[in-house]
C-alpha cells in the first residue's frame, strides 16, 4: 500500500497570499491619497472616497497583523527592541495617517513628554498604535489625541477620541473577551489580540507590557492604552 501524499503547508501559502495582497493594497492606498489631495473637498465624491480609503487602510492593517502573527508563530520575526526618541516615533507613525485625518476633517493633537526615550520594537508598536488610530478615526466625533508619557507601569501610549466611548459590556468583560470571533457583529478581535501579544513580548526587569481600554481621557471618549515596561 502506497504512502499517503504529504499534506501541503497551507499556512505558508496563506502567508504568501497575504503578502501579495498587502503589497497590492499599499499601491492602491498611495493612488487614493494622491486623488484625495487633488480632489474638491466640497464635491460629492470626496466623502465617499475618504471612506473607501479608511476601509482600504483597515484591510491593509489587518493583513499586516496576520502576516506578523504568522512570522511570530513560526519564529521568523526578528524581534529587536531599540531605544527610540518618542517625538520621532510619533511623527513617523502619524505621518502615515495624516492624509486620512485631513480628508475627514479630524483635528489631531500630540502630547509627548520632551526628550522621552524608550526601548521597543518600532514596527510592532507602530502597528499597535496604527490600529488604535484607525479605530479612533472611525468612532471619533471630530478630535483625536496621541499621548506619550511616563506612567506607573513604564511608558504609556494613549490614543483618545471625543466619540461615545467603548460599550460598557466591552469594558466590563475586558480585553480577553474580544479575542474571539463574533460572527453576528462581524468582529474577529484580531486587532486587540495582536496588540495584547505585542505588549506581552515587551519585558523589562520582570515586568511585562499590557493594554487596556477605558473611557474618559481629555474629552470623555474612548481611550486605548498601551503600557511598555
């Protein structure tokens, strides 16, 4: 009796496909940003195109998270925390979201402790903050602020908005309750799962990073908080 044919490693095919899709969507985003920059903000198509760019960036962010999780799970990701000046990190991260913020007329503020330096993996933490900014762009009323400061648990990065805030059930259940698939609500919990994993990877002197959700902040809206030891 002949031996069964080897089962292909479907995860490798999926990772390769995700990489291809991510590259194509990045090109689309670049084209959409150029069109938005030249478009008439009072025209009827402007708002629709702005929403399309938000959704496209959200998909691209999810693909990046999936690809990173694959690399982490297969020990392929070169985790390498380095000292970063927070002013530089914030400027680089926000620049990627500025066209979308401008197209939606969202006021953006930064509060950063001067000359603050902290060790972290900039690609991973940039992905976490980017995910939080995308959520804030969707749920805010008209303002978002990014705060970087020393806190009781180390470096505290906060993304705050002036929207309605997180539902009470989500706050009561905690982050762990959002790390599953909600077929009715259409939520995979991928962004929070990714963020929690990235936070836990950052360790220093026996302390581990963490995330939390709360309502309040400067404007009483939703607050996403990342703590890095």
